[in-house]
């Protein structure tokens, strides 16, 4: 009888050890979390921001259905793509909602809250590019890093240029300045002249006249659509039209507001990220909302699932989780480098018939 008892006890001990080991090596999905979202529901990028937050809400809805015991709350705030509003939204989420993590859209907001989130070790899934050098911190950028594509934009222009026939227009913004720095790195020559555009600039005829006086063969445009569209409208008034090269900031939806027929931009080159949404997600989204999702709805969907897949209350454990993460997202495969940046696939395209097309 003793032998049977000892044998049973031995099996029980082994089972306890095995169970404990399994628990240490298998990530337990979070069951109770408060997730804050700051998107640009209003302002210049409202369409983009609304799509982003809708994608997050859809992911949250699906996750809750599949995990009925999970208690993950969402609190969504608007920053209007302005740093002051973003800081106010962040303070509310941290102080009132007591969030465990943040999903953020805009560059202005992450710029102003960066020190706070990194000092407090609050995990952030970020979409917009940051205006600082990448670091091993608690910010994980789900939008593919734009450094390499911007350098490639400069390299592309260099191959087209003879060295004294290219001018540059760019928006005076800290994030854009980072893009411009990478374009210059790839171009590795001085531009004939550079033209800085204020975000609220009204008059463009004079500055474009100065640029066109150089009779440029190429115009590089690293500018938000509010600036870029006005520059292009002025350039079109001149008989000798240069080739336009857009960097990653180009957004056809934004430019449609200024040019209902985008074929006026035919022959322009656009650096683009290679991202194609999962068709299954597209159909599910259409069935739920009655409309096809924009790519930013896809990024929002992936942002939520990335947060849940990598989350841990211990920032060191979460950092390890994120660095080893390999997630099949609806916008493509998601993995991060040691600085928490998603690695991109990219290529130059050309506008034909008003739409982006592969270069033949």
C-alpha cells in the first residue's frame, strides 16, 4: 500500500513540475487590461484617424468574441493631429482611465509624450514615424520604419539627376525633417536649392517662382498634402514641367481633395511601402461595416492584436516578447528589430492614369 501511495505522490510531483514549467514557457493571454487609444479623429488627417481607430475597435470586438473571459477595455481620445491636444488626451488616459498601455496614431503626440511613456515604462504601439533616432525603449512602431525607403528615394533621384537640376520642397516639421535628412543621405549631393514650407503657409506663387527660375528637371516633394498640393498647382502654370518625385508622405486620398482627377500627376514617381491587406480581413470588414477598409484600418487592427500578443506587465518581459514576435498581420508579417521598429518592404512606383502603377 505504501508503495502505491509513494508512487502516486511521485506522479503528482512530476505533474506539478511539468505544469509549472509549461506555465513559465507558454505566454498567458491577458484577461484584464485597460488600453488607451489616441487617434486623429478630427483635423487634417481625420479620414486616416477614423479608419485607424475603427480598425482597432474591430480587432477588439473580434478578440472579445473569441475570448469571452477577457476584460479588455478601450478608451479612445482625439488629438486632431496636434501635440497640445495629444498631451491632454494622454494625461486623461493615464490619470482617469489608468491605462496599461497606449495605441497612438500621430507623430506630434508621440513626440510630446515620449519622455513620460518611456520613464514610466508604459508600452506604446505607435503608427506614425517618430522625430528622434530609434532606441531600445517601450515604443513599438507597427508602421514599417521609413528610414530605408527615404534613403532609397534619394538614391533614385540621384540616378535620374545630373547633379545640378534638382530642387527640394519640404514641410517645416520635425518628423518631415527626419525624412529629408534620409533623402539627402541617399542623394549625397547638394540640391540646387531647398524650399522650406510652413504648415499654415498661404502664398506659394513666389516660392515656386524662385524654384522654377532654376529650370529644374526634377522636383523632390517631401511635404504634407496641404503644402504639396499648392506647390504642384503653381508648378502646373509653367510650360516646362519638371518630373515630380514624392517620398512616402504621398497619400492619394489626401491629394484627391486638391486634384479630383489625379491623372494630372501622371509621370510622377512615388516611393511606396509594399503593403497589401489580407483579403479575408477585407471581406470581414466589409460585412461588418458595409465599406472596404483603408490600409489604416488594417494598421489599427494589427496594432491592437500586436499589443495583446506582446503584452506583459513587466516591461522587460514585454520587450523580449516584442523582439521575438512573429505575427501574421492583415497588413503583412509583423516583427520588430531591437529598437522596436517594424521592418519594411518598399519600392518606387509611377502614377499612370491617376493611380500608382509598377514601373515597367
